[in-house]
């Protein structure tokens, strides 16, 4: 993944990686239930503290820095992917 | 029975006794005074006097019942204190649980808050997230299903953190009831 990140990551790849992180952190959700457009709180009913852990893991995995203001508007995996792609350094 | 003044009650009582064949003719003013000055006694009775011709008897004998000289121990506070001491451990845990469930702003702790999720966490969940992030119930277990349905998480510290306010409230209620029952039992010599 890191070698790929040095090139250009596609949105689908980012979504797949975020889905893996989400499934790994939450523990009880099936991977096929995590649709990119499903709202993690309203549709998937994932606990807020778990989502905070997912955010931490996503930032760590993609080595990005983001702000709370950006996360305040994020509810779906697709939106997380957009945030990651926006914050990825251009050299990657 | 209608409420009567003392003078009216004396008049009425005297009339009823006389209408039943007794001869009772006390000095009503003296009798009223005797009753009024008997408030420190547990009871007072006016009896028809055989010596009613003597002026100092006023037509009656006045009997005052003295208050029993028994000290009523005030044990309620002592009992409560003893019971509270007995339950001190439980009370301390209730205080701890209450403290542990105080909401803390996630952003202040450096967490990211998603759209629609709670902005608050508590110290238990924070400790779990920091030091035991993947300590979870077995994913397929019934305990995990119950925890997921109830608390939305299967992380052990997440569950404890979510449950702690209810634990604190439950313990506090139990404490109060338990101390009250203990004091009641002690009061009644059980």
C-alpha cells in the first residue's frame, strides 16, 4: 500500500483500505455491509467512540493530517476517502 | 365531632353527665383553668368530688397524669451513620462510577468526531481507546450481539464507559434504599 501511495491512489483503493480499517476497528460489522455511501452513524449505527478510533487509524494509515472541522461533515466511507485524497501530499 | 372550645367542651360534657343521672356541677372557670395549666402532663381527668361542699374542690377532683420519665433515644442518626459506614465501600464505588461517567469533550482530547456522532466520551472509554484499543468481546458471541444492540460497540471499555452512568445511578439508588432499610432494621432491633 505504501509503495502504491507513492504513486497515485485511486479512490476505490482508498475506499477499500478505509473499509478494512472500519471493519477491523468496529469488529462486529461485515465488510459487505459497509457500502461507500452508507452513513456510519445513521445507517450502520456504529458507536461514536469507535468512529473516532477509525479516524485515528485512517490518519495514521495514510499519514495525513486533518482537522475536526473537516471531520464534522463526514458520515460515509466515501466522504472519508475524499478527505484522504484531498489531504494526501501531492508527491505520493 | 365538631371542634369545641375548652369552655364549650366542659359545658357540654357536664350537661351530658348530668342528663345520664350523675350529679356533676363543677366550677366551670376553675375547671377550664385546671385543664389549661395541665399542658405539661400526659393527661388530666376531672372527677365528681364527694367533698363538693368544700370551696377548694370547686365540685370536682382533678387528677393529672404525669409524663413518663423515659428518655427516648435518638438512634436514627446513629443507625444511619453506622449503616452508611457499613456501605462505605459501595458508596465509594458509586462516587467513582459517577465520576468516571462524567462526559468529556472528545475534541479536547484530540479525537475526531464524525457527523452525527456524540461529541462526548468519558474517562473509562478514553483510557480504553488509549491503552486497550482492540480489547473486544468475541465478535460472534451472544454477549457481543447484546453489547452491540445495547451500546453500539463490542469494545470492552466502550461498553463499560457507556454502562457506567447507569451503574452509578443504580448504585446510588441502591445505596440510599439499602442504608434506609439497614437503619430501619436497626431501629426495630433486627
